[in-house]
C-alpha cells in the first residue's frame, strides 16, 4: 500500500534531507514529495524515491501541503515538517492499523527533543482515560493533545473530503484539522513513538509569528466556530483565551494578557485565565 509523504520546506537544506531519509526507512512503498516554498537557493535532492516540487514563496505550509496532496494518487498520505523526522517503521505500523481497524486517520505519539541542546524531553502525549475528543478540543489542559502534523497518517480520499488544511491558518492548522476529524469520528490514536519533533527552533514559523499571536488565535477561533455547537464553542474559547492570556503574561504584555483573561472568564473561564490574570497584575 503506497504512502505519499508530503514535506513543505523553506531554506533548510540539511534538515529536509534528514526528514526525507527518515520517511524512506519503512517497508511500505513510499513516495516523498518535497514542496520547495521558494527556497534560495532552490532545493536539490538526489535521493531515489523523493521528488522536489518548486513553488513561489507563500510562507504558508497549509497551501503547500494541500497542493502536494492533489499531485499524488497514493491511497494514504502522511505529512512531515522539514525539521522533524519519522522513527523507523512508523508508516508501516500506521498503515497496518488503518487497514486492520478499517479506520480513516490515525496519529502516533511524539518524541520531543530540544533543538537547542539535543536533549530528549519525553513523549508529547501522556496516557489518559479521557475521551480523545475532549483531549483534542482542550489541547492546553493537563492531558490535552496539540496534534503534531508529522504524527498523522490519513487516507487521501478522506483528507480531500474534509477539505485539507485550512489555508487561512499558519498557526495550529494541524490542530484545527484534528478537530474536524475527531468531530466526525474519523480520528484514532495509536500510542507508538512515531515522530521525533524538534522544538524551540529560533527560526520556526511559530517563533517568527510570536508578535502576531493574538491575531492568529482570533483567526483560529473564527475558523473553529463553524465546526462546534454554540455551547461547546464557548468552552473551547474559554480554554484558548485563557491559554493566550497565560502566554502573553509570560511575555510581560500585561494589559493584553488581562484583557484575554477577562474574555476567557466571560466564556466560563479556565485555570490558565486565572494564572494569566495574576501574572498581568503582579509588578
């Protein structure tokens, strides 16, 4: 069963080579499509099984992934950030799972590594008795799940039917896709360490967008509002605005932190909203 691995990249020639090589360490038939988002110089790979597709620069991985997904006819597709890597056999195990369970999409656990030090920090997703839907809808809770895109394997037809990645989003677009999938009952979790994720990179898209985080969160909430009932949306907004308040409080943006703490409390509140309010009020 063929798997297409879709990798957007921009100006990371060494890292993308590592990512491609990790994708090919599987027994299933794999084709790797690297979407070069206008790198300078252009990406050049001489690796059998990997093809580079050149795009004009967008700065939006969702656009690149969606375009690549339409260029393959592989029945399964996986995604990989150019600075992460698969563990050997990750795709084999996930294809076997989807076939055995007759499931549409599955994601693995994630080994988190500090990109600055090389230290392994542990697994991203802890064991939990909570329903998967609750863990995904409230990702900043103690056992919540922020889906890492490289952990996911999905049937291509299903990916296209749900609309792919939302191209309005450049932050938490993988989480938003997981919300659509889990609300339709299409997403499963397989607790194996399938992805190595390198966090705390200074040149990551998330780090570069840190000053726009308020706008990006507001856009995210607007997008998610179409997937959830009004009562559930209030709870999700309380959770996210509380998390935003806490994050802003850590960066000393106190007035904005207090504003989002109050906004979270208006929707029902969260522990993080209270912590954000305290942070914003302390000298």
